[in-house]
């Protein structure tokens, strides 16, 4: 508002109140219309007072309303024309006391005034006649009053009328000036109030901005924290990528280094090439041509495979020194020996392809140890990098819940039997990680749908059909194994079928390995029954082939003659089979083929039989922590209702098939002897022989409420694990035992075996009192003769050791738990045997 007043306020120039004249600055009309209403009112009031004073200045024109103030118009015009308008600050008088207009209010004001001639002329015309000028009444606010004044005002005007007109004008001017000053102060107050309001608004806005700035600052701090975390993550990622890059760089440079090393080695190999690979220059071409013809003849006669012939030809083409040296070494020897020598020059493959044809496989089809051998040996060979497959009959009593991905193939294999072709369905699945093929005959005899594995009147026909179908499956599927491994008499048909029929059909890549798990069980039958599966009865029913050594009208499927490799389940049993006492009538045949007859001790599946991980146990344990064994002993006693008052009473266990060769009558005596010695006894088993089964059921009934004896007349897999773990001793009084697995399992669980020295028991258990055996091998108690006296003596020594030397007994337990009875060592021996017989001999030299 103050600025507006400075720009529009008309300043007066006077020397004193009684001055003879006043100067009034008149604004041009256009400029005056542009001013605010307040400024126009002030301007109109000012002009009115100037009219009352009798003088108005309009540009260079001065009009005088009183006669005694008349001057020369020309003179006044020249005076005002030549007099500049001084610039004086607001409300500050000039040195001579006059107030001058402020030129800063409008820089263009002077030009506007001098140029607005139309407005000046209009004002001059209105002021030419003094008579026409009428005084205006103005209130204290400077507004014009149209109404007549009151009485007091009339009196006051009469008093004022006596004063000189100039004095009146001065008084009015002074009053007007005071009014203007009051207005100015009022406006300044309003301005101050407005400024206070503005300050409050500004303070409020400032506070709001401060609050927002705090919020923004907090958000910024949060964002910075997030950015720091992300920055750290990015830094970590960059470091990780850098490490990966470094690693990749190293890996990338490693092949280069290896390549350089290989190049260096190749140079070295080239420089130091084995003599058998060096070309021979001093042999005539006729020699190499004769070698090529000999190799082709062996191949055409099926004495070597096509692949072997190809590799030997390449060596001949390269004129290998090895071919020449081998030829010189075998001169004068048989053709078979020459073939073996030349095949020895060929590199061995990285792994063998082994197919087992068997009647059992644990855990899906298990009667005895045979099933454990098939699974255990197969897994061990598989771990060593060999390809292993199993072929089984599809029994209806197979435990299918142990087979994974079990399904039937959309194919049927036809096999010959009784003069006809019969279809077979092929089922597949995996057992313990091994690939297994099941053959289901579509024969009206329903050979394997009878609810049991063995013991049928036509077992001879059942398994001869299975053997022929298994080979037909190999032939039609194009499989070319290195080893076909057959098990027991039920698959003894395979070797003669292979060499007499399928080798001529092209299935001639394999060597035949036959394992007899127990020579007590032999495949004896009528010779005429061989014709059902397609074998030539007249050709095979001879003393040097399949004819039984005792009854010449029968054949005996020992498969010893037709197999390349014959094994049994322990070294001691293999020696016994060559004697009349233990040979079961086959000792003469075994002796004739002793060069291919080998005894290899079986192993056990240490994954399935492991006290540290066995889920059948109440408490797991190991050799370093035997507390779990004591807990399992207490738990088994409670479950079976045995006395638990004395923890020091030794517990003797027995898990067996109750058959004569297992020493069933010695087990009966052992029960009485254990009671005499103050021990406890637990038996788990059954017998396929009704008389023996009935006898032991009577014993079980007799001791049903006894606090130290318990007989469970069945087989229970889970309970067998618990008995192995809970027992302190384990009795195995076998009359003969080809291998035996129970003594190995018992030691695996820290249970000390008491055995008769026969077969595999003699190869795995060594008496603690035998000074001829190194002390580190002594691991149990053994007796030589199968009688009650020696069984009793062995039990007495074991009980005495247990009671009088508890610390030594604990050390013995720990030692037997650390013995390695796994299939690893046994599989290595089988692998060596496979490789040693792998070079093929002609079928003629085998039979």
C-alpha cells in the first residue's frame, strides 16, 4: 500500500502557509484512469483544493482564479518549462522546506504529463472563468459532500471566511495532509498486521517443511540403508563371480595344461613305444598273410568273436611285434593254446557284462543263502563298475513290494518245449538297485503259480522250461554278455543248452560260470526228460557228460562238464567235494575238472546287516559303543517273557533251518547244556521235514513258560535281527556247511559264534584257544567232531570266558565287529576268475 501511495500521491510544493501560490501536478487522464480508486479520490480532492486556492498548473499552463495572483502566462509557462522536477525521497523535505514530486514513482511520468496536451486543454477550459468555479465541501476522509453543512459547520465556515483565502487554503491543506498521514499510518498498521499474518503463515509453512524434511530424511536414511545392503550384496556377488571366474579360468587352463602334458606323454610314448606295438620289418609278407588266414578261420569256426578277430587283424596289418613274438612263443603248442596266447594281446574292456540266471534272489524270492549270494554278489560287482542283470522265474509268491518300477513289457518271447513253441511274458523291475527280468511262462502247466518255489513233483520240467526260455530271451533281445552265471541244479540246464543250441544261433559271446551252493541238492532225473527242452538225450547221457555216476538211466545236472568255470561257496567245501566222504557222489567228476573248480567264500550284505543303522533294533550301536547291545538284550528278554533279573546271564541265540545237515540233534542237546551252565537260549526257525518240525514244536511247548528258554517255530526277518543283536553267543553245530552266513552276521552284531569246523565255518571262525592261529584271527569257539560231548565242551569254554574275563570278552566282541565280511573281497575274487577264463576256448575243448 505504501508503494501505491508513493506512485500516485500528489506532492505539494510550498514555502509557508501564507504562500502566494501552490503548484498542483495534474495527471493525464489515461494514467489517472489506470490508478486505483484511492489514488483517484486523492487526486480529485487535491484538484478541488487547488481550485479553491485559485491556481492550477497543467503542464506549462497556469490558470489563476484570483486577480491579485495573476501573472504573465508566458512568463509562468517559461518558468515551469525550464524548472525541472526534482527527485526527493518519500516523506523527506528538500533543503528549502519544499516537497518535490518523486520521479521514481514512474520513470515515464514526465513524458506522460508533457505529452498529454488534450487533458491540459480540457482542464484549462474548465478553469478559465472564476465565476464558474464552485467551492467543494470535503469531509475528513477527503470525500466530497453534496449535502448542506450543519449549523456548527456554517458558523465555523463564517469564521473561516474572515481569514485570508490563502490562509484558508493552508488550513485546508494542513488538515488534508494530516488526514493523509493518518491514512498512511492506518495503512501501515494494516500492512504490519498483514505482515504478521504472512509471518505466521510462513512459520507454519516452515514448520510443515521442517516436518516433511525430517520424514524425507528418515526415508532417505532408510533408502540409504537399503542401498548399502544391496551394495554389499552386489559386492558379495561380484566377489563370488570373481571367484567363479578365477575357478573357471583355472578349469579352462587345466585342459590346456593336460593337453600339453598329453602331447608330451605322446611324444614320450612314441619314443618309448612298447616292443609289441613296434612294426616288424624283417618278417616276410607270407608270414602276415598266414596269420590273417588263421584269424579268419578261428572267427568262422566260432573259436573267437568277430570283434576279437577284427582287433587281431588290425595288429597283423600293422605288423605288430607282439604278433610275431607270440607266434614264436607258441610254436609246437595246440591251437587252443595259440588262441589263448593271441587273445591275451587284446586290451581288456573297462567292465564286464554279467547276467545271473537264478531261481532265488533276496529279498523277493529267498529260501536259503542262494538268494543272498545272488543279490550280494550282483551289487558288489555293480559297485566295481560292471554291468549286472538278473533273470528269475515269475513266482506267484514273490514279495512284489520289494520290486520297484515293476511292469510287464509289451512283447512276448516264444520258447521251445515238448515239441511246441510257448509264449512267455517278460516283466521287469529293480531290486536293491539291480535290473531284474522275470519270465512268466504261458504254459498250461502253470509252472510258477503254485504258491511255493521248490518241492513240486515236476520241478525238473519246471526249471528246464525256465532255462530254455531265459536263453531264448537273451538271444531274441540281442544281449551279448561276457559271463552267464548260473546257480544250483535248477539252472544247470543252461550250460548244455548254451553250447549245443544257442552258440550256433549266434549267442556265443559269453563264458559260462556255474556255482553249486550245496552239492546235497542235485538235479537227478530221467534222461528222457531232457528232450522236453530240446537237448539230445543220446548224445548227453554218457559218463563224460551228464550221466549219473550211480544210476546210468539217470542224468545228473551238475553242469560241471559244460561250464567254463565251476565255483562253490568256500575253499574248505571245495576241497571236501573232491573226497568220497563229502563229494555226494560227484567227487570223481569234480576231480576230473579240478582245473576249473574254485571255492570262493561268500560275503554278506553289510548294508542290510549293520547294527549302527538297523531299523529293527531298539537301540543302534557300534564297536566303540556297546551300551546299545545291552539295551537290545533287555528289550528282547522283555518281549519274549524271559527273566530279566540278572543282566550277567549269557544269552545264546540260534537262527537256522532245522534240517539234518544243520545239526538239529546237536541243537536239542545244546538246550539242556545251556540250562546246566546257567544261561538263556532263544531259537528262531522251522523245518521242511515234518518229523523234525513236530519234534521241535513239542520242545517249544514244553518250555513255553520257562524263564530261560524260548523257541519260535517260524521265520521272522525282523526278529532275526533282534536275536543277532541281543545274543552274547551264537551256536551253529552244522554237520556240514558249504559256507554259512549266520556266523558272519552274528560277528557283525558283536555276537561270538560257537561252530563246528566244517566248510565255510572252518574258513571264517577260528578258536580263541588255538595257538596255531595268529591271535588277531581268533574270533570264536570251534569243535571238530559232530557229537554232544564236543558241543558241550565248546559251550563250557565260552561260558567260562564270558564270566571270568569280562574285559577280554568285550575286546573280543569289538574285534569280531571290525572283521570285513562284505562282498567286496569275494567280488574281487570272482572278478579275477571271470577275467582269467574270459578268452574263449572252442566248445569242443570244453566238453
